[in-house]
C-alpha cells in the first residue's frame, strides 16, 4: 500500500501527475521529502537513468513542484540554471565512467 500512497502524494504535487509520480517511485523517490532531498536535477537524472524518456518539461515540473509553482512560471534564469546544472551532472557522470 505504501507505493499507492507515495504515488498519490507525488501526483498531488503541483505539475506532477500519475505518470511522473510512477517514474519517480520507480527510481526510489516516493515522497515530497525524497524529492526535495534529491533536488530537481538529480531526480530528473535518476528518471533518465531509470530507462524512462522524460522531456525537459519534467525537469521544470520537478523544480516547480518543490517550489509550489507552475512550471511555466519558473523564471528564465532558474530554467537556465537547471539546464546548466543538469548538463554538468551528465558530463560529470560521463567523465567518471570514462575513468
């Protein structure tokens, strides 16, 4: 029953629905607290690494969910920061794998 409750909790957050909640649950993010702890960039990256094909809208939705703000209302500089951070994380992981 925990999975259903966790999925409902995440799906009840602004910008998130059943599909994104299921993706997050599949990669070990079950609650709002888990999402805040991971942060939007790491949560997005975990979803991508989990074999799902999220668009950048998920990255913005996760940030908006944490801030209780519609993803379309995220300031342009915040969107840019998220993209830069997501790219840096992917490059760091790629560099570690090449070692």
